[in-house]
């Protein structure tokens, strides 16, 4: 009889362990799914941050062009519906970014000047930006 009772107890222990295993597996699956969702959101956020930085650089270059056309900061802010501080910040960052990194597609020569800057200097334009040359041509 003891062996029959022992077998029943073992069967009950096995059933309980399997139930706990199913619950643990379900919890693990939920954790994996939520972790994957978080990782995907982080990746999307990083991409959005890169895109935002690119748009801010583009906007800053455009604002820098406005200011280079002798448009006062106050007027540039009113035209764009940005604050004066934002216009200054973006334009300043575009000025700093232009010397720190060449524009997309530009290549640096051995002395660090972009080929576009070298061409401008040779043409006697003093290294004007693309936004400037486009607005002067109009």
C-alpha cells in the first residue's frame, strides 16, 4: 500500500510542478515580449533623435542664411514663429556644425577644408553657404 500511496503523492507533486512550470513559462513569455517591445521603442527613439538632430541642423543652416542676409534675429523669429532664443541657438549650432563636420556629400582636403569651401575660395565668394548662394542667385 505504501507504494500506491507514494505513487499518488509523486503524481500530485508532478502535477503541481507542471502547473508552476506553465505559470513560470507564461510569465517568462510576457517578460520577453515586453523586453522586445522596449528594445524596439528604444531603437525607434534613437532613430527619431537622429532625425530631429538632422532637421535642427537643416533649420539652423536656413536660419543662419536668413541672418547672413542681414535679417535681424527678432524678424527671423517673427517670420518663423520661433522664439528669438531658439533662432539664436539653432543658427549658432549651424555655424559651429559647419566648421566641425562637412555637409553631407562634402569631402575634406588634407588641410581640413571641404572641397566646397575650397571651390568658393577659388571663385572669390569667401566660402558662402549653399543657402546663401541659392538666395543670391534668385
